[in-house]
C-alpha cells in the first residue's frame, strides 16, 4: 500500500509541474507591434504616424523587480517610452497612455500615469542613456511603488495600485530610426561613494560561494575556466525539506561550454568539485545530460540543456519522513529505473574522488531525488540522505556562464 501511495504522489507531483509549465507557456508570450526584435535589440518598424509597442513575456515579480533599456538611437524624434503595462495592453498606444499603465518618456522627461497628458518628472534622455524601471514591495496598503532610473540613479517614483504579477515591462516607440537595447535581467543598484551596493542581492540565500558572483537571483561564474579544478560552486544556506523540496535554475547564458550542473550535496562538499563528482552529492549536468552520483563517471540520464532551458531538482520525501527518526525507509519499489550502463566522460576521466579519506558517515535515510527539464520529469534516483540533509548546489566551470535561480518556485 505504501508503494502505491508513493507512486500516486509522484504522479501527482509530475502532473503539477507539467500543469504549471503549460500555464506559463500559454501566459508568457511576448507581444509586439510595429517593432522588430533581434535578440535584445528592439527597433521601430512603422511610419512615424503610428505607435509601436513591445510587452515582455513575463511580468515583474518579487524576485525579478527591475529592467532597463539603453537608447542606441533616438531616431527622428526620440519618442521612446519605458514602463509597465497590463498583459493585454493595446499595442497601438504608448505605455502610460491607457489606464493601469505607467511610463517615463525619453523625449520630454514626463511621467505618463494612465493618461495621455504627462507630468513633469525627470530629465530628457538621449542616445546612450540607460532608462530603468522597477518596483518596490515595501507598502502594506496594497499599492506598489514604481520607480524610474536614468544611468543608474533614481529619477523618481509613484504609488501604483496593482500587484507585481499584473505589470509587464513595456517599451514604446513612435518615430523612424528609434532603437534600444533591452535588458530584462537587469538588477537595480545604487551607486555610492564607497562602490556599488546591490539592493536585495539574495546573498543571504547562499551559504557558500566559490568563484561565483551573486547579483539578485543571477549567479555568474567568475573563475578561470581553464581546467577541472576551476569549478565555481554555489550552495544554498538551507537544505531541502518537506516544505521546500524543489528548486530550479534557468540557463540565461551557456558561456563557452555550458559546464553547468544542478543538484544536491552535503553541507561540507568540496568547493572545487562539480556537484555529483564526490560522495554525498548527486547532479544533472547540462553539457552532456548525464547524471553524476558521487563519481567522476556519469550515467546516461536525460537530454542536454541549453540557454533558455529550465532545470529543476527536488526530493520526494516518504510520507512518514522524520529527519530525526530511526529506521531507514527501504520500500522504494515504484517503477525504479534500471541503472544505466556507466559512460566515461573524457573531461572527468582523471578526476577520481579525492575525498575518500573523509571520516564522516554519509549514509542516512533513503529518499528519491528527481530532476526536471522545462517542467517535465527527466528521471529519478534513490539515494541516501547525508547527515544534515541535502543542500541545493550549483556548479559552473566555463567563462560566461550565468543562471537565474529560484529556490522556491512552487511557493506563494
């Protein structure tokens, strides 16, 4: 009976992830009219008599509160607007003109707040200027504070009655030749005399960082990237538990080799070892789609992952799981995957475990670890839970690699 219940729970979990992804796929589609998008470049594609508008695929959120636009060319009139709008905003209107939208306009420096008549707000912007827009969630009265920046300095703010999930980044243009660079992953910082202070840096989410830079929810590899000892490691401050038992990362830049690994590891895991290479760890590697479990030899496991892909990792805890209990749970016979034949990875061929002399007893309760790719379960593996638990752990190893991490994607 326990096996049947466990199998039923796993199927429900997999269905839930799939449903969430399907909803996001339908909901998160960018919209644009009289504009051309080439990567992160937006260009006006009209006749100067009609407005062109771009609305991003995803709204701002509690973890992604800010974006920026850099003016590459002001065109004939420089009528560029940057702001926030509802998802189904009419694309033949500048952001800020219609109700429930707000925007800062570059050509006159005015703020348009649901009205075609603007209010004097800040300086005009020209070629090379960087305009930012973000939200502050400090208010307790159901309103947001929407703020705007120019070249990294705050211009001003306005109270706005909306939830962050209802506000989508938007860019408007209205004359020939206008062109901007869009950065939806920008992080809001305040320049001060003693350097740059990142607001809401999320560094408190991470217990250990080695050759990894944290900027908000973004992790960036800053190591040498020359050999297998140049691993960059980020380990969360808290282990997965029965409440928060799943996390995700999105590959925002695959870098040179996409040597990105997502997995779980014990708390004292070696800082220069990819997750999965050493005992007390398990990880899904993006570059080759292999699963590494306490060894430099990977098993064929799932598809490779590329820029834009979302990788997830979680634990299916037994229903009666008690981290302080006594007996191990050994009744995991639900559709157990046969162990694939081991496949040698040349990159790790000479990377044998170097920590065999560690005296810590790593064996503990058995749990089922599973991995996902773009919302679909790739596979799962039964492993012994290390003493102290399994900590979300991410590894990177080639120049330019960046990932955006959500440690609690199913909460809220």
